[in-house]
C-alpha cells in the first residue's frame, strides 16, 4: 500500500483508499515545502483529512494545496485551494544547484520538468543567444546560464507581473544578472520589438504554443533551434504538433528539420506533454 494511503487505512473505506492520489508535487526545501495534490471530487468530504495526513507524512511540508482546475486565463494559472497548514505558501526550491523562489498560488512552476530543463540546457553552446518565451519565474533561463556559463545572453519573456517579479528575485539570488535579460510583457508584442536573432528559442507552454510559432521563426537564426512544446494523445503523440510546426514553417518560408521528438510527462488523461526539437533555416 502507498505510504499516504497506508496512513489513512483506519480512517477511510476501501473504496475511498482507492481514490487517494498516488502522487503529488512537493515544491520547496527541507525546511519548508508546499505539496500540491489533486483530490478527486468523490473524496471531497475527506480532503482536509488527506491533507493533514500528508503533512504528517512529510515533515518539511508546511502547506497542502488542492488543484481544482487546469491552467487557465492570461497568466496560465491553476486554481489551488489551501487545505491544511500555513497560509504563507512562498517557498525556495532547490534544483540542480540553483534556487527558485516562488509562490505556487501566484505563479506556475512544475518541479517534474527539471530533467527536461537540464536536457535543453545541456544543448546550449558557448556564445549562444537564447530566447525563452512564457518564462515564468525563469527556471529555463537560470538553468541554461548555470549549465552553460559561457552563454551570451538568455532573454526571458513573461506576461504575469508576479512571475516576472519572482524571476527578478531568482536572477538576483543566483547572481546571473549579467547573463539573463528579463522582460515583462506579451510575447506577441515583445517579439516585434526585439532587434536581435536567436540561436535557440524555448517555447515551454504546452497548450496554445502553436499560435507563437510564426514569431519564433521570425526570431530564430539560420540553423538555429526551436524547442516547441505541445501535447499529444498516447496513441499518437507527435502528429498534431508536427503538423503545426510544418504549417508555420511553410507560412514563414523556413526550411526545417525535426531532430528530436521527446515524450516528457503525463498531461491529463491518456495525454502527454511533448517537445519537438526543430532545426530552422536549414539548407
């Protein structure tokens, strides 16, 4: 039996125990962390009990948040309901040697994507200029600058003022102001104002990113790389994303080569977040 369900075995029926989530995210440090869980509607009457038990199971977890919606709105945030613990849900999260300060109720951050951030950062070469769209609290920019200290500049664009504020703090904490340029605004507006081209463009938004592909193709250098994220059904992960990339490339009159297709992590029922590594402007 799973540890959380095991602690609840005397409090819940057998049917209720089957509904206890098998996994949850923990964001923060050994001193203070926040757990984000998604409790099924059929278990709503026991959600506070589940949350309090989760705190008992994890000594560093000081707050439990229940995800009650997917990402939505201009700032692409989830609805997170405080079930138990401290109302102050701001934490500092450690990831691969750098620190990320955030409040998950104000900004979106996925600790599950740390491996993917490392995968991208490992490809960055000395002297590259990198653009990160929808950059949030700047985990990609910071990961890249830490993994490849000889990157020229990493530009990070985020529309959420709260996310931008945390990004500023994270750049300061990690002493990377000389490498990272933070811009608070809409990618569609900012893209038209940028005067440089980029060796690499990261587009980590899983839903709706195809609407920004034309901006990426305008800003990428010849032989540059675009990391385009999307979602795909488990029965056919990549076809729809490939169509979107190919159509946008044709509209932008760019020749492309899809070099990698990556399945990243589950995204909803029988769906996954994916990434296409797209070489643009190839001969």
